[in-house]
């Protein structure tokens, strides 16, 4: 079933997958079609990637808390003080 993809988001993700595949081929000299890894080794690769993902997500969460939540709190306090000063 070959359908033409017209969704720009899907096309963007497909392009990123193609780039990632090319990077992997250049870096490791093989594709995911390789057959030299055991199922356990594939699982370990995934576990390592997921651990990295949780670290990245924790870092992003920290950044959000530092900038957005603090900014919201500061803005709320400023608006509250302005309202009180007008009374």
C-alpha cells in the first residue's frame, strides 16, 4: 500500500529518520538490518537510549521550571502589587 504522504509534519519526521539512518551508517558502518547483535543486546541499546531520554527530559523540565514557572510567578506578583498600589 503506497500512499503519497502530504502531511508536512509526517514528511519532516520521515526526513529526520532518513538523516538519522545516514548518520548511523556513517558512524557505525552498518544499518539496523545488522544481524550481529543478540536480542538481549538490542534490549540493552534501547534501555540506554531510554535512560538518556529521561536525563534529557529532566534537564528540559528544570529549564521550564527555572524560566517559565518563575516568570509566571514574578508576573503574578507584579500584577498583584500593581493592583494593591492602585487601591
